[in-house]
C-alpha cells in the first residue's frame, strides 16, 4: 500500500470510528483530521466533504452485510427464508450505529441530501444491497414470474429502508416491534407467492413493485 493509500485509509478509518462514537452531527472534518493525524487540508484533499466519508461508511456496511449474509444464504433454499436472512443480517450489521442513527436519519431525509440513500451519490452503496437481495431471489428454488423477479430486489431495497426507519425509533428491548413487523411482512409474502402467477394479480403486483423500486431522491 502506498503512502497516499495509507493516509486515505487512516482518514477514512478515523471518520468511521467517529461516526460510531459521536454520530453524524458531531463528527467534523477538523476532528477527523486531528484523529487521523493529518492536516485539515490533507483530509479535504482525499475527501472533499464529510458526506463523502458517509458514503465510505455506507459501502463498508454493505460489504459487512454481504459477508454476514452469504454463508447463511447458502444454507437456505426457500425464498422467504433467504429474504429473512438478508433483512435480519442487515439489521444486525447496522446494530453498532443504532445509538447515533437518529442523527444520520435527520441528515439523510431531505430529498437533496447527498447522503440520502436514494440519491445518485448513494448509487454504489445502494447497488450492493440490491445485488444481495438479487442473490437471495435468484438462488431460491422457488421461481417467481420474470416480471416479478426482475424488479423485486430493487423494491426490497425500499422495503429495507422502511424497516430501518422503524428500527431507528424502536426503543423496546431487542427492537422486538421491528422483528415482529419483519416477520409479519414475510409471512404475508409467503401467503401471496402462489397468487403471483395469476395474470391479473401478477400485473398489479409488478406495477406496485415497480413504483416502489423507482423511488429516488
């Protein structure tokens, strides 16, 4: 690793550690530079803004999510069970950030926020999550109609964001309300699966999933 790469990694790691400890609002570029032992100008050279470092956080979390989910996916064949793996490991991966999640949520909610998960700036991190959902769908022994299977992973990303919103405000022990919501949604999907091959229902379901998948900031 070159000196420049080491410096960039040090700045990134300092930022990600601060996001966990202090949250989004209280993490500043000046603080990141101090903890990485570089000048503020040097920190800005590698990362033009704090928002660029949030994107680094998104990417790291998605890689951790995939690493946690894939061994568990290998043991499951049923679609609902595979989707449960992706949702539950996703929540487990963001667990260390739960205390500071409301601060991130406040910053990412405006449609024009560069850290909005639905923004163009977040496209790379979003693609990693969609790809994991696609693995879950494509690797199932249950074959969905092509019109459903093609759009479902993108729609599931939107569902996962909604679940994260509920998780952020679930102050109960073990976030049991979030777990119950996920379980109810998956059981409903399991009941609906056989009907997705019925032409009239398939068309409506495809339209609904497409509208969810196309939501962007």
